[in-house]
C-alpha cells in the first residue's frame, strides 16, 4: 500500500481519507482512467447498498412468513417428501390417460367402469409420487389436510367414492351421463396436478 500512496497521502478514517485517495489517484492517472475508477467504485457501492436492502427485505419477509404462517413446518415437510420422491412420470401417465379416454369414448358401460377404476388407480399413483402417506388411497387422501395442498381434494374424494361403489356393486348400471361427469372430474384433477395440459 505504501507503493501506491506516499506517507503523506495514506488514508485515514472517514470520507476525507476517501477523498484524499481519489485526489491522489487523479494525480497519478490520467483523467479518463480516474473517472472510470471513480465510477466503478461508486457503482460497486451502489450495488452493495441495493443488495443489502434486498437482503433486509427478504429476511423480514421470511421472519413474517414463519411467524404468521403456522403451517410453515408442514409445508417444508411436504417439500422434503416431494423432493425425495422425485418428479411425477408425466409421459407414461399421459399415455395411460389417453387409453382411459379411449375407453370412456366407447359405447360399452363395462369399459366405462374399467376406465373409472383405471383413472382412480392413476390418481393413487400420483398421490404416492407426491409423497402423501398412507397404506390405502383413502388414507392418502385423508392425509391431505387442506385444499391449498391439493386444490381438487373434494373432487378426488368424490370420484374415489364412485370408484369404490362401482367395485362393490358389480350389478350397478352406469349411465353415459354419469360416466362423462366422472371423467370430466378426473380430467380436471389431472390437469390441476400437471399431468394433462
């Protein structure tokens, strides 16, 4: 540092020493280099101030979210589970859904029944991949506490109950209108989960 600043121009404390440094640099460098150095230092200081302000705002936001959001730990837990489980295999599920839609478009009520059961099994696969706990699909749906976690939760329960009813009562004659409504609900659920576009 003594090579750059002579003993008479060594920086002290505060703004006066900074000004002395700039004056000395103006003496050593030509005007163009000195202005470039001055601007780069001012820019650096400005970036530090903006970064510090942004960091402060983010810390305040995080603290506020933790204090007001009582479900923060639960959200972190679900994120951790989803991270461990990995991504949902979208392409195979889309192919499976295409097969379900073909069965739904047929005129055979037995194929509609089979397609509803397949769609429910597909939904169960998605719930498992999303990391919801439980031995059965009922338990997995029950582990979802709010519609914030799973916006189509009520619809999922509705179509799952229909699927269970169809499995229990093999003699029930499913109408085409009822089957169409069930498939629309499944399509809404799979669109919401990102499987369908």
